[in-house]
């Protein structure tokens, strides 16, 4: 993670305290992630820190300074509508930021812009995929992609946000503008936090989502999607230091992404998880059919994980995961070694984002006909958030959520069934993969042309999954003749027998959490958890059983982590 941070003192007493707190922020960042370029700037009222630690991944710096103006970003935002280069990058991007046209930049970043007049703008990307959190008190306004360092600016000791954790248990990610800690909030999609030179605070939006999701009669512009996504791919290739890793499975979404990247001439190390043999065979068939262009460097690697490759204990994995993400991440991250990435990590690209073109919440036969008759289509998604293991408290935390999201969808021009796709776009979209957790991941399926085309599909077209087929036909036609692969229950059982599940890799730690629980029984029913613990010892174990048990492990860690953050805050204030 490339830590990006800003704070502004709102009165003189706060300004007097700020140097020590700013020093603590820098110390914490270095303790967790190591030293890097470490850009620091302060005028006594505002302090900005950017680690600029991804020089081994990105060619452009994440810090731009021109006189009294500063732009600091978590990772270089990628232009979506024109080609750029490492040499011209900031000359291209700085004017875009000044004009507030962040909708022209690929999501998965957050930025800080200090203008020459002393005002500061903190912005989240168009879809809120990049990590950005903030604290506002009478004394300070502070924002960062790292939750832990923001606890220094709370008025009171940090406290676990149990309502937010309740929603997390049912969703698998922190919903709304929640974070695991009360008083620290997530800056939502397209939002700007504006801090005046006088310490005043306001919220605006840099992009109206209605422009890319609102209801209209236009047909999807598949050619436009290919053209814009190729611009994105070229820019990613030009701005990354190492040959990017391009993930290819047997499914539709990664095939679509890979077809655009490879057909556009980008270099790539194509990677396929070989856990399921049939899927690996399809990936090999795809790569055998691909002919690289002149000067294009492409290699294909099939990775077959083994238990011996997982060398870190669960305690080590959790320590690193919570040091980086403070609980706001997916529990799947602790299934294997969880290392704190160095500055030389390479760019990774996958098929994340494809679900919004498939009608995720109304896939079953007859679903969309039924949903179209509902006064509030978003309420149909409630079944996906039930969670039979969850306690009444966890279920109660979801009260009013689906009404809230339908109102937001209507405000952005989707009173119809696509309000369910809006829910996915503004919520679950950011949950997948490690793209929201690192500083060297790109989500190609997040450009405005792609989002616009997804919301121009009819419900039947989404359910029929025509989108990826249309793109592959245009980008790499030879791939459109090769079959897809989708894992079934028997495949899932075979994968579990490889002994790669969390409880196989460190059974002692795993079972101790359930023998001596701390926080998880408030959110998960103990008798049902015990039933899952019985199942994982049999041949009937499925990934869903591991997933729920990992969720229990994860939330159990939150309270002790918050206690650690409070100990550090007391040290600093002593």
C-alpha cells in the first residue's frame, strides 16, 4: 500500500498539536511498510504525506509539486480517453485534476489536491474502488487510505463499529460509508471532501453517476468499449515498470479483459490457476490460439498451489493483514501467505468487474420478470444478504439498507430493475480481489464506456451474458469459438481435498479461535458455527463452509486490533 495522507488543523490549539501527530503518522507508515521516498509537506495548518513507495511498479511518481500546488495520489490515476506516457504523465493529469474532471481517470485510486489558495480537495475515484477514509472533528480534518493512522485524530479512543461489523458479516465487505472503527468513514464513489483555507468542510461530487448509469434508449456501444479499454490497456502498459500479470481463467470475464489487452499489443505474463484441470486446459487452448504481434512479449504460466507453499502461520497472516487494512478487507486474504508488498511489486490485471454485465441479483429463470413488477427492485437483493449463521443483531444492522439504495439508484436515473445492478456497482464491485488493497492493481472493467454499456443492456441481454461474447468477437475473434468453463459442486469438493483451506494450513490457531471466542459470537450463531466445524472434517466440505468460518476468524481479530491502535494513540499523546 502506498500511504497517502492529509490533515488540516481547524484551530490554533490543533495546529500546536499537529506536528507530533504528523510525526506519528509517518512513523506508523514506516513501521508497517518500510521507508520509501517519503514526501512530507506542511505549512503549519495543513500536513501532507505520501510514501511514493511504488517506484518498482509505476513509472510516474505519486507526488506532484508545482510551486504552492501539490497533488498526491495513492497510485497513478490512468487516463481513459487519451494516450499518455511516463514522461508526459503529470502534464496530462494535473490539468484534469485542477478542472475536477476525475471521471476521465480510471477508478482505484484516491487523491489529495492542495491548491495555491490554501484549500485542499480530497477525492475518491468515480466508483469508490480506491481506499479513502476520513475523520472530521472540531479540531481536525484528516484523510488517508490507511485507517489505523487516522485513529490519532479521533476525539475519543477508537471503538469497534459493531453495526458496521454486523453488515460486514452478511455482505462480506463494509457497506455504505462504514469502516470497522466508529468515527472513521469511507469517502464514497465520486465524492470530494473540500477543506477551505479557513478550516471549513464541505462535500461535493466530481462526477454525476447518472451520466454513466442513468436510464436511456441507446443500445450498448461495444465498439466504444473496446476502443476505450484499449486506451486504458496501452496506458497501463506504458506506465508500469514490470511486465504486468494478466490473469486468465476458463470463464467469461477474464477472457474479455485478456482479449482486449493482448489484441492491443500489450506485453503480459498470463497466469492461470491450475487447481481445476479442465479450466487450465481451456486457458491453454486460448493461449495456443493467440498469435502475438511483432515485438509483443507474452508468456503463459499455469500455477498449481500446494500446501507446502503456505509457510506463514495464521498469526503472521493476520498481523500483516490488519497492519495493512485494519479489518477492511476480505477474509480470503488470509487463506495463503499475506505479505506486505515491497516497492517492486508488479501490476496485476484480471476480470474483476464483470458481474454488472450479468444481472448478478436476478440470474435465475423467471427472476427478472418477477423483479420488474416490484415497487422497490433492490429489495429483491435482500435474499443475498440473509446468512443463516448470522445472529439477530447482525440481521438488524441491515434495516433500511435496501430502501436507502433504491432511493440512491432512483436519484441516479435507475428506478427500474437495473437499480439492482446499481447496488452491485456501488457496493459489491469494490469487494473482489486485492485490487482495493494494493497499489499495483488495475481494474480494466471500470472505465466509463464499459459501465455505460453495461447499463444500456436489457435485462434479458444481461441474463444471457451476451456482453463478453460481443467484446471477444471484436477484440480477438479466434477466442470466441472456444468453450467456457464453470466449476460445479464436484469441482469445489475436489479443490477442498487439496488441503489448501485455512483450517488445513494452521489448524492449531484456527481451532483456538473457536475454542476461545472473543467477538464473533455477537454476530454468528455458535451452534451453527459448530455444525460447520463438524462438516470441514468430512468429504462434504465446500468453499462456503470455509468462507463463513474465515469470516468468524476475521471479525474476532477486530477488537484486539482496535485495542492495539488505542495503545499506540496513548503513547503518542502521552
